[in-house]
C-alpha cells in the first residue's frame, strides 16, 4: 500500500466533496478520529471545525488531554458538553444493541446535527474503518458509527453528508497514515478506544456511579499495562456481584474484569500472558476501589469472545 498516495488522494477527495463549504470532525481521543481530523485539516484548513464531544463516557482527563495535543498541532478544538444528554439517553438500557443505538442516536441525531446546524457545515467527517464496517455487516455488533452500510442515509436522516476517508483501512493502516501525517506517538500509537466509550465496558445499565468506577479501574489498568505495548488493555465492570469481606464484614461487591489482548487489526485477538506479579498488583489496586471485591483476568481469545464486552 502506497500511504503517501493514499493521503494525497484523500486530501483531494475531501476538498472535492466539501467544496467551498465548512465541514466538521469530531474527535474521540482515538487514533481513527484523530487521523481523519489531521487529514481534513490538511485539506480544508480554517474551513474545518473540530469538536470533542464530552459524552460522560470518556476516560479520565480526556477532553483536556485531546484538546492540548491538537492545539500543539495548530488545530483548535471546541469541547461540547453533552454529558447530560448521553446519560439520559442511556438511562434504563441494559441491552448491548439498545445501548449502542442510544449512543449513535445521541451523537448523530442530536449532538452532531446541532453542531452542524450552528456552524453552517454541510458535511461531517468520520473515522469509520474497514473492521467497523465488516463486523457490523456480519451482524457481530452494530458499531456506533455505521450508517450508510446499514441503509441509513445521513443526509435524509440527520441533514448532513458523511465522508469516511479511512473506510478502506484497518487499524494498522490507520496508524501508518497517522504517523506519516505527523501525529505524535501518544496518539498514533494509542490503544484503540471505542466510540461508545465506557458504555461498552459496563455490562448492563450505565449510571454515573458505575462510570466513575470503571473510569478509575481503566486508569489503573492503562497505567499498569502501558509498558506491555499490547494492542488493547482495559477494565470492564460486570453486572453480577460476588460475596466478599471488607473490614471484617460481609460485602456483596462489584466485579471488575481486566482484559489485555494482542491483535494486528482487531479481527482476531489473544489474551496476553501477563506476569503473575503484575496481575496480582493490578488485582490489589482494583480491589481497593470502593465496593469492588473481585478482579478477574480474561483469557478468552477473539473469537469466540469479542474484544469489548458490549
Ligand atoms: P470488538 O469488541 O468488536 O472490537 O472485538 C473490535 C475493535 O473495535 C473497537 N470497537 C469500536 N470502535 N465504535 C468504534 O469506534 C464501536 O462501536 C466499537 N466497538 C468496538 C474495539 O475497541 C476493538 O478495538
């Protein structure tokens, strides 16, 4: 694959499709949306508006971290506070596909549509990659960012056009494009993070209390496992509870799963054989979080599991 040619072609294509209009990109903190943003900025300059939607489902300190990185690249980022909208949309939903649908609707029908309207943009640029499309079409899970491939016409449904410059690439290809576009390693090499964010790492209903817990566990896992250079590592909060002992008393506590997988492009994955001492250290830190008395390590490959839990 000639990545330099790919970049030139996509820049031209974005210019052609956007014409003299304004376009919007939405950063999620992941490598896909970051790459689309830099590509679109190269194509459109000041005619690109970049937003970061704070959906209450992000990792610790994320909105400010992402805005700081892009400021350094000369790309201003507007943070849109949509925390309440997402929490309200997810309230009472336990089914994985319903949760994904709620995230999709809130992003596209509500938040993006409003940003597009307010900025006068006609086009939204999207970080959809090939794996997202394939898994959605295979019926494995409805990735939050898949529209056209499911017969949704965004122009008719939401009032704006969607362009997906990365839809022929997989994760390894996106990283290569990111590197060539000069994205810093902290973004280009960043582990994948799904669009529906921590909602995919809470089994069952998403609440603020559970988000705080899985966010704190995620911070521990990311810090402890950063040096592994694994494809992806994170924490998941289960819906079940288990009996334990805290301060000499019975506690019916929460269960956190740690996942750390190796993969090339997310189509297949295997659990990393982490050193026992590392696992014990993580389990110790996680079981000190309030109300958590179990920490499990997931050994399941993909397939039959998927990488995320929802
Ligand atoms: P799964 O869980 O399907 O995940 O094995 C494969 C890869 O895709 C990420 N993922 C998503 N990314 N929107 C995204 O942008 C989504 O809805 C979504 N679901 C999963 C996941 O983190 C993994 O890297």
